[in-house]
C-alpha cells in the first residue's frame, strides 16, 4: 500500500464563489488536493472561487509519478489557471511546498495574476545538492521510503504516497532550478508562510524568494507549532486567516 489514507478523496475540485476573485491552490509533491482542502473550504465559505487541480502522477501509484516530467505538473497548473480565468476577473495563485513553486512559475508567466501565496515553498530541500546521486540510485530503485519522523496531526489528515519516487524526485529538483531562474520575473505581492517545526525544507526558503523577486509587497509569517504541511496542521486556520487578510489588502 503506497497511499496514506486511501479513503480520502484527493481528486481535483472546483468550489464556485460569489466574488469576482478566484484562488488557485496547488498541492505538493507526492500529495493530493486533500492537502489544500481546508484552506480552500475556508476561503470559499467567505465568497472566493477556489480551484484545486490534481497534478499528474498523483493519487494513483508512485510508478505513475516516476513517468512525469516537471513540465507535466506546470502544464496542469497552467490549464487550471486558464480554466479559473474563465470564471473570475482576478486570480491569486498559491500552493503548498512544490505547489508553491508552481504558483511562482505561473506568476512569472502571467503578470495579470494579482498575488502569490506560498505555504512552505520547497525552493531548498536536503536533496537539492544531491541530484546526481539520486539519478544514479533511480536506475536501481524506483522509490525510497520517506524519512521517518515523529507522527503529527497531518499524517491523519493528508492523502499522499508513503514513498518518494526517485525519477520524479529528479524532476522535482529540476523544477527547483527552473523556479529559481524565474524569480526575478515576479513582481506581484507575495505572502509566504512557514512552519517553525518544518523538517522537510530549509528555513531560508522564504528569504531566498524575497531576495530575488521584484515584488514591492512581501509578507512573511512563521507558525510556531506547525510542521511542513502547515495548512493541515494544528495552526491551519491561522494560515487560512493570514491568507484571507492578505487577499483583502490587495483586492
């Protein structure tokens, strides 16, 4: 069994709102749309249309994810953005971890996007400097178990693979490089939220983004009791509240 919490529905979803502002929320690597579902419902209940696409290779098998290129994920995010744009006059893009990188890539291509929200963006991770070793290992092993960490509340709430598909990891690392290259093209207001207990990404991620984008409005918040998937963790409602406040300031 390679799926954690297989009983949860991790497919794409679209929540129609009453405002003319839409929010695109993109899940992270090996995860599903369950990851963004709490924040999506919170925003939709306050009038915003929310789209959450399921990225290729997710919510099926790790072997499917190993067949994907980073462009497949970027193209899926682009398609979801274009669809949301037919429903809403203004759009904010956001994402968790790898989803945050995809949101940044969208913002670099679409200056009409009015803002970006990143939750624990995965610009720098422990594997960032190990691409060639992972490439070699992927020739012999299709996937590796995820690192063992103390159980936390998000383990009960999220639907994701229990392993890291190694060929897909190399594509994830390529996406890191591509996103970093695009940062100077971004000028939209940015909100970044990170968990103080996050053991998955480097804590410097937000600083790296803020130093390289051209945005004049940059807002950073730390959640002191949150791990990596902070929009499902015990302070998820605070993250959603910060997102709502940010949206209301730039509408």
